[in-house]
């Protein structure tokens, strides 16, 4: 589907939903009667579309408590002015996923998401994630299946709640893919400990586990320093194995990060160090501010450096397409953006601009990227 056709469909859907919502809301006879009297029902809006995904719900059923459809669509446009007159622009269906969520036996949840490939012979491309989550007890959860090893603050944030159109260069260069394995998280007062062990490879068809790959492991320790600040120390190990296609070229990744929330402001920080085929040291600082209930302002500074002349890479999306040489040893980037939440994180519009530089080795990049995108989820 071309960008223009997709945009037309989005506008047509929004317009039809708004008209329907207006007609429905104008019905003065919509009343709900309960034991406390007569209460006027809330008017229908487009946001109700994203809250209508439950197929079955019955808390009294001892076997299955809830069945729901889940999905998300992230579409975005970019334009990059790079070096030597090079440019990159276009629309991308960044994430298109569809799946289900089933709550059963009181303490278990099954979740599954497929990546959708609408231009392919088959509708579902592969498995994005597939887990069974077991709430063992208070603040104790075990997760089995294909999941995200949550290393670094930015990577541990779901794409549902990202504040920027794209994650930072540092995180995109170093983080592993979602892997098949088992993890456990336990709250111990102010401390929360997470441990995980994974299979480093998966097949190239449906992304099911490939047992010939190496082993990967994660330790993530968080500490609530006070009412506004939580600090985290993450360590990820990925065995350097040719079959471990889910792990990047880094055997060891260490991240020291924090989240800070006060008076409408949020600040996320990350100090990242990775070693392997090359080394990488990065700093990511991301402040944000809720201007209103619907409008959020966000900024981000990224610094990455390596002792190797080609140890730092430009963003694979957008920047590398507008560069003569996408590898160097020192990277800086400053991002500024605005998010407008139509229905919270379930329907929002995002814009941003990022200025970045890469130097060292044969690189001499100086570029500016403009972003605009839509995020939906249910």
C-alpha cells in the first residue's frame, strides 16, 4: 500500500468514526440504569475503537478468564539531508503486528504477536513474540517463550510507549533481538531482580528457536532510590556463535540507567558499554515534559564513541542511506519532538527532528532527519 493510499484510508476511517460518534453521542436516550439510579452513558468517540478488542471475559470462569485480540501499527515518514547532497526519504510501515492475549487458570497469561507482511504471499511474516507468563506470587513473575531481554532503559521500553519516533543510535547498534528463553522477576522491597537465560538463535522462516545457537543471559537489578528516582544496572551476555543470529556483535553489554519523574518532567538516562568484535561506549539522556494531558515534548542527546575507527555506526534506517561512509569512531545526535495523544498511547501522532554527526576513520557525516508518524495499538 502506498503512503498516499494509507493516509487516505486513515483519514477516511477517522472521519467515518467521528461522524458515527457524533450521531451516537447525539442520542439523548442513551441511559444506563443501575441500583444507584439513572446514569447517562458516556458518549461514543473514536477512542472506543481501541478499547473494543475483548472477545470473552468472565472472572468467575476458573479456566479461562479473558480472551482478547492485540495489535499495533506504527507508520512513519522521514526525510534525511545527509552529506555531499545525499538524501533519503519515504514512508515506512515500521511495525505491523497482530495477535492474541489469553488469561487462564487465574495466574497465567498467554500472549502472542505475529509480524504482518501485507506485500508478501503470506499474511503473517513470522513470530514477533510468544510467551506464557506465570504470576507465581506477590511481585514474582516467570515468563517462558520468545521475549525481549530488557537491557538498557530505552530498549526495555515497549514500542507502545516510546517517546521518540526511533530509538537512539546507541541502543539500535548494540541491543539483541527478542530471544527464546525463560526469565524470572522478583520484587524485594525497594529492589527488583530479573534474571534470564536464552537461546541466541532462531530460524529464518517463522523465527522459531534454533537450538544450534549459543547461550545468552541477562541480569537486571533495579533500586528505588526515592519517590522520584529508580536506578538500574543491566548486564547481558551473548555467546559469540555463528548460529546466534539473534545476538549482535557484542559478547558483554553493561548499562547503568535511571528513570526520574517529577512535576510533569521525566528524565531517562543510560550509560552503556559493550565489548565484542569492537567496543562501544555511549551516553543517552532523554528529558520529556507533559505540556498538557495530550501534548508531550521530548528531547534526547546521544553520544557514542569507540577505540576502533569503524566501531560506531550510523542509524541503519535513514542516516546510513544518506552517508558516503556510515562507520566512524565518534557520534553525536540531538533530537527534539512533539507527541499528540488523541487516545493516549493507543492513538497518537508524533513528529521530530534529529541532527547528528559521525567522525573518525573515513567518516565525515553531518545530517538532519525530519520525522512524522502515527502510532496505534489495541
